[in-house]
């Protein structure tokens, strides 16, 4: 692997921007410092005991509720019925939709192939290359989710007193799913994508494809590693090794899972991103078998017995209420299906759930809500998804896969939303981009002035109040609960800087204070006084929210609890003797479905130090349990003052924020603390994963399986 030096980093500063002095990631100073700061006074201890008593009483009440629900389902009631063994007996392949529908809420969705258009998406798009002249409107075949039955939530700008359900038929995005804490949710999935590979003109990737790419390395320059951290320094290292004599001599490193070769893009499964539910990627649900395979739902023409699957998930009573989403997580096809919009919003807590953001906001007369799901739609100039070359590999995805990389919001390109003057709208921001991240800000079209807004939740977990921001920086998988308010009539532009732009040559910077930048319009708000306009806007600085992870000691991780430390280094290696090429590795290893990289005890806590060893950022996501963000450092982060301030200051407010996804800055690291349990009541166990949420990185090896183990096997399905 080529070396580099952070000495060359040009953009170091004070505050949180400590230079990354070492790549030794097993650093326990943070824990020691925290332990010293954590010495409690006698009075604080008494308060903690009091809080614990309150928690125990609360638990008793909620267990009572669970017992009632347990009886509804008949057998298998144990001391912890929520996690009772046997609850998931009806999960699996081939279960009929009727037999699956035995939860409190039951969804039925189908994977289909359809054609959609995005009006306006063809014109004047200049983010990559020349404007697209082929058409004013991009249309394409796409793989998509369509809802057949279920309590769907709304899909557009909505007054929650009059919601309109969205079932996924009106565009590429899947239906909006809604579940409440304490409910058992079933999702019956049917794969109706027979012949999709043929329809899209896709063929398996071959050794010859990788060989010819490696022989023509300039096509892969986008992912080379510079010798220093400066964007101005020419690349002097990157590809290494000597091309072997024949394509058949390439070493295959990502065994069993090379996208398009070992995995068909017509295979599906589902991940419920951020939900604190039983591990559900490997078969059977909740399995603790280290060799367990991916759940893989096949088109009926390929395997009728595996063409349907019933997911059964119990959402804990004390689950955070907020914005989540679902997407495909079959290793090898996740990116392709992400580019096609095979994902959707998942909202925990309905409009009548105490402690939900909807209820907290309704108390202040705020009923307007807007899903704001940003994704990538990758097309070529013929107007279809870039598939004509037939094979999938990294070389084709330098710009997301096609000659155009569009960023729809919901199912529209550059949508415009009309808002009443002085009204407040709750924006459920989801970054479902596949290969990029976004910096977002709002500017007045008339004056160019930045319009501040507030954030009260991250990754579906509410804080206790809202914090002012002028920009949010968000990577794939991350969500933010935002509150927008406009007190002057006019048009306002939501602007997007593509984070990846700082990662290669030609970096021009991100943000409103950077000249010659490549930022683009994402959406607009038109604001006018209407009959729905409040006389005065709500004072957002005074709002309070129900904290998603509770309050007091139960919602915190004490440094005394941390029993293990874990260093994780994300890296792209570029050895031309191997395929896939390049190699997306975690601690020098590509994914192997049968390799458990670590076992962690249920209800234990760990400190993770996550490192990106190159001038790339990587979004880290871990399944089942969220974590607390403790520290972030970067040796290299160019950009305008607004962007840097957002990354290093406002993005980290409040301190000790809970998240399930965090981006690791280029040549930087993030320290997180994680508790492997749902609050303090229960824990899920089983085989699960952490990975880079750039789904093409994940597909090509940047993912690892780990096992949550414990004596309380009955608390999970333990297949
Ligand atoms: Cu990555």
C-alpha cells in the first residue's frame, strides 16, 4: 500500500480540528479523561439512584403491556416476551402474505420493474461534463418497490391533520412505512423482477472486464491515492502491482460476492436502517450461525421457493420515534438498486404517539411535514440507466455510473414546495445517496442571504431541543429532523454541495462562500402570505422535544462500562493483480460472509475509533444499536469557512449525539461509544454487520460481519 504523509495537509486549524497525529487507533485517552470527568458527587449519585428507580418502575409498567401483547400471539411467552424465542417462527421464505400478516401492522410490498420519468431533469445539467442535450426529461426503466397493502404514511408536503398515504406507485421510491414502538411489524416481500438482467441489458462482470480496466488505468484515476493530503499536489502513487499475463491470472479477493458476477441485480432483500430490531440480514432472521448466508429473495423464474419472504420485527416499546428508511442490503446488488430508487421512508411513531416529533410539534401548532429524501439517479444520455456496457464495476461509477448523476428529492427533480409565510415545516431529511454525500444550505433567491434553520434530531433520535444551523453536512444513510421557517415572502433555494468533490483533482470547494464552486439547486420553497400564515412565527429556539434515547443514566454510556476498544480503518487499495479492482477493505480485509471479525457481548459497551486513511471520507454505519459520537478529527478538510464550521462545529451539536451513521472525514477519524443493547432493558443478539454506506464500496468489500453474543439467547430468535 502506498504511503502518504499528513504533514502536507494544508488546512489545519484549532478547535476540534486536531491534526491526526497517528494512525494508531487504539487510544484510550478519551476514556481516561471521561472517567476523571465522570467522578460523581454524593448528591449526583443520589440523583442517579433516584433516576434508576424511576427507570425500573417504568420498565415494570412496560413489561406489563408486553405481556398482554404476548398473549395475543399465543405461545412462547417468556420472561421477556418482546424477545421471546419463537416469535419469528413465521419469518422466512415462501410464507404466504396471509400467513405473514399476523403482526400489529402488516405490509406487503413487491419488487417490480417499471418506467418512470423525472420532468425537468434533462435540461441544463452541468454537474458532470456538458449539458445533457438528449431530452428535457429523463426516463428510465427502474427496479422499484411498490406497496400492495399496509398503513402507508404520507409522501409529500402534508398537513398532518389531513395526511395522504403514499404506496410507492407514483415514482421510483418505495412506499412510506409507518410503525409504532411496541408493535410487531411484518413485511411480506415478493420479487416480481423476472428477467430484469435481460431487460436492463446487464451481464455478469468478468475477469476480462477488470483486466481491460487495469490495463487502461487512466479510467480509474478518480480513486487514486495522492502522496500527500494536499489537493494541489499531483498524484504520485496509487495503482501498484504488475498486470498479470492473462485475465485468468487475476486474484479474486471478494469471494462469492462480486457484484453482477456472483450476485444478480435481480436479487433483493431488505434492511430497516437504524431500527433497533433483531438482526435481519442473514438467514434465518436473528441467526447466530457464523456461516449464515444472506437472505436472498430471488425472482420466481429463478427460484420459486425463494421468491417471497416474510420479515417479522418487534419494535421495542422504548424505541426512538423519528425518521428511518429501508433499502436493499443484498451484498453485491445494494448500489445498483440504490441508484434505481429501491428504497423508502420508514417513520417510527405515528401522529398520535406520545413523544413523537409530530406530537411534540403539534403542541406548538406545527402540523406541516415534508419528507425530503435525497437519492442519486444515474442515467446515460440515451435516457436509461447506464447498463448498456453490460457489466458492473467500479470503473463505470466514477460519476455514479452514467454520464449524468441526478439528485432527485422524493420522486421529483428540483421540486418546488409552496409554504405559507411564517409557517414552520418539519423536514424529514434522508440522505439516501449511493456514492456521494451532501452539504445543504438555504439561500434567498432575491438577496443571496443564507437562511438559518433548526435541527432537533439526527438519525431518527430526537435531542431535547432544537439547535440553529446554517448548513448540514450529511452522508448516505444519515437523517436529520429539520425545522424551516420563512418570515419574508419570496423564493428560497435549497443548495447542495457534493461532498465527494473534495476528493479528487479539480476540487473547487463547497459552500456559499467559495468562488467557482460546483454547487447545485436541489429544491425550492416559494413563500407567500396565505390564510394559513400564522401572525407570528413560532420561536423555534424555545421548543422542547422528547429525547429519543430517554434521559438520565439510561440514555448515557458511562466510561466505566467500556470494556473493549476497536480500531477500524477504511481504505481503498489499488493492486492491479486483483479483482475486484480496486479493493475496498476494512483493516486490510475484504468481506467474507463467513468471517466474523469480532464478537461483542450483549449489553457490553465498546469504544470504536474509525479511521479513513486517504483523502476520501467514508460513511460508517452499524446495524442494530446506535452509538454516541465522542470526537472527530481530520488532517485534511478543505472548503469554505461555512462548510468547515458545519463539519467541525454545528454538525457535532449537541455533543454526545446519538447516531447510527457517521461520516469519517478524509485523513481523519471519529471516536464513538456504543452499547450493545436497546437502552438498558434488552439486547438483540446475532450475526450482523458494520460497513461503509457508500453502497458501491460496501458491495465491493467494505463491510464486515460481527456477532453480538450473550447468555440471554432467549432474547433473540437465535436461529
Ligand atoms: Cu467507503
